[in-house]
């Protein structure tokens, strides 16, 4: 049986970092719905065009369509030894669908890992993320900014913290577009609290949830997740 693991946590809790390490360690497939939606923009088929039209119209993608995007990807992909879900499910309706879909495949979630992080640190980790122009190196202006030079640019309305432009050795550093807007980050954090947090008692009730402190060093968190995985094997 393949391993299906869900990583939960607010923005900046380290889900993507842990997923990358664990996928290499266990030959798993990393499934992020954000990545899937971005990939659909480059496809030219009937299903992709349907989702593109919804996003182009500025409409929210429904649970049913999100589930279809996930199913489409899982059925197109060699799942190797299993899957790490990152950012999905986002609500109880999606969680119910995922459980049903996996059951149809003769599979089930092995565990759900909640990476706990206070919201102030979540904001700083997300808003502070920058990378080199070639995407080979990542930094955070709040936590590991040695060698990074930056200047503060006031927000036009003063409603949010200043925007920060950063360089390293004279070379520009860049942000993901969705990390460059402080308001958008706050909205995503708020969405997690309102929409995704109810999944905590949902998965606790199923005996699947493990809570880990995301303020620990990355290696410590990885070791603890690996211990959870090994108990399921």
C-alpha cells in the first residue's frame, strides 16, 4: 500500500520545505493544489480551459472543481511510493471527498501532521521570503539576512508594513508574487484560520493528527515526521 500523508499548517510553517525533504527520502510525490492550478495555465485541453476560464473571471474555484483538478493530476501521475498533500484539503468538504476517493483506490491517509506556528512568525516567514534571481538560493530578511542589503519602501496607504527591496552582492533578490503583498498574506492567514482550522478537530477525531512545533530547527521537524511515517509502515 502506498503512503498518503497530509501536511497542514499556516503560511510559513514549513510545509513545502518538509515535503521536499520527505519526498526525496521516501520517493513520494509532492502534491500542492497551488502548483497544480499554476500548471493548468500552461495546458491546452478542455479540462484545463474550463479551470482557466474560472480563474480568469476572478471567480473562486469550487470544491468540486478543486477535487477534479486533484483527481486529474493523481490519475495522470506515477505516484511512486505515495503522496504528500500540501495545501489540500482546505476544508471539511474536501477532506470528506479525499477520504472517499482514496477509499475507492483501496488507499487511505496514513497520518496528518499539523505544523504549529504563531501567526506573527508566520507573517514574517512569508513576507520575508526572498530568493536569488536564479532561484538557487533562498533567504529571509528577518531571520537569515547576512549579506542581504535592503531598503524599506512605504506602503502607499500606510495600512500595511513597508515593502522591502533586497539585493545580495549587488544582485537583485526576488519574491514570489503572492508573497510580495502584505495584505494578500494576511488574507491567506485569515483564510487558514477560518476555513482550514476546523480540519484540526476533524482529523483528531479520526485519530490521524500529530502536532509538531514548527519553530524547531528544520532537521528536528523532519526527524519527528519521519518517526510518524515509520510507525505507519
